[in-house]
C-alpha cells in the first residue's frame, strides 16, 4: 500500500498526467453532454451475431489495400487512430476511450476497471487472450490487461508471423464449451506484407473448427486514414461504409452486434447506428480534429492551425492562429 501511494503521488506530479485545460470546465461539460445527447445508441441497426460468437480483433500498423479479405468484408474506409505512443493503439480499441498527448493510461500504478471488450466479454463467459511479440514494452502493460479481465497474455518469441502463430495457439486452447475473445497486436515490424499476411491468416483460420462461428475485426493503428474491417461470411454482407470513425468506436460497434440491450459506457459510438461529424486523435505534441474537408490542429505550445485536409496537395494550410 505504501509503495502504491508513493508511486501514484509521483505519477500525479508528472507533466503528462496533469490536467489539460484547453477550455474552461463549464464549457467542456456542456460540449461533452451535447456530444452524448446526439449519440444514437440504437443497437437495432447493427447486424445480429449468433450466440456465443468468437471475436478476433487484429490491430496492425498496415492494413490490406488489395486483399481477398476486403472483397468479402464490410469495411469502414474513414477511420482514424491515435499515434502509436505507449500502447494507446491497444488501449483505444480495447476500452473505448481516447488518449491525450503523452498520457499513459495503461502504465499507471493505480489501475482503473474499464467496461471495455475484455471485461464485458469475460462477464459473458468468454475466455480472453492478448497476443503480441515478446518484448519489455508488452510487460509494462501486462498488469493493466490482467486487471481488466485478459485471462492470458501470449507473447510470441519468434519473429515469424504473429498472425500465423496466434492461430496455432488458439487451436491448442480452444474449447467448444466457451467462446473466446482474442486481441492480436501485430506490428508491421513482423508483418512485412499485410495483404499476403492477412490472406494467409484467413486461409489458416478457415481450417480451424471455430472459424464459422467467429467475427474477425481488423483495424489500423496509425494516424493516417485506415479501414476498419468486419469479416463474418455467414452474417455480414460485403459493403463499403464511408462513415467517419475512430478506434474508440470499435468497442460499442462490436458489442452492439452481440447484445441488442448493450448500454454504451465508452466515449465511442456504434458506427452502425449513427454518423460522426468529425473524428479526433492525438500524438505527443498535437490534438487533431478532422471532418470530410478540414483538419484543425492544436499544438502543445498553443499554436492553432487549420488545413484543407483532402486537397490535391494533401494538406493546404488555410489559416494559422
């Protein structure tokens, strides 16, 4: 207890953990309240998954742009991700909350319980796995994942494809008595060709007994516009959806398909139920807000910029504040 008290006090004094006052508290509360009032959480718009469907969530730096998977999936083509800082690209799609600058929610001494995918699915009798390449960074977030209902953290000790090895591991542990949730964190460092890797991954999964009752979800973890892919052949029809979305939308979108009575307690939204007017993400130095035309950038040094985001020159500066 004394160690925890001291460490939590030290963390509270670190610059990255101090409150960030971009606007006053009253305006902030009004803005957030209005955001949630406008959010449509009607789960009836979502596809209905069969009972006890398994869930495989794959988080990759690079997603396929010409893969067999894309032609047989529902995918959202305008999804934005936080920068790859301190595993925020794991935190956001697993737990449905954004990160801000260098804040490291998964490495805090005082670990919160969050009603994200692992906790909710664990309470529904799912076995939960997390796969990644073995390194010291993964060890730093292990306590957070275990505390939030990840049953087993499987670290791949070879630089061969994490995707291939994760299938082998799931096959060894799979029991028809319980559904499973597996999050596979596949860095591009170990997946050199995403089209080839993912097509091989799906072909191998098809030979597994659990394949026909499994939803596969693929999402990118870089700030560029990336697709969010849903693949479940017997349930979800191939389609392209242009709705603007974010990594934090993964949680309510998946859970709305599993349970029509699901109550969303994240900051994400069910992408089947409504449309965002804008998306936002952050990195070490900036917070960015984008719609279909403009990108607003707030810098840590309080400079503000506005760009025509999708111009012919990629970014055309409109105004600096």
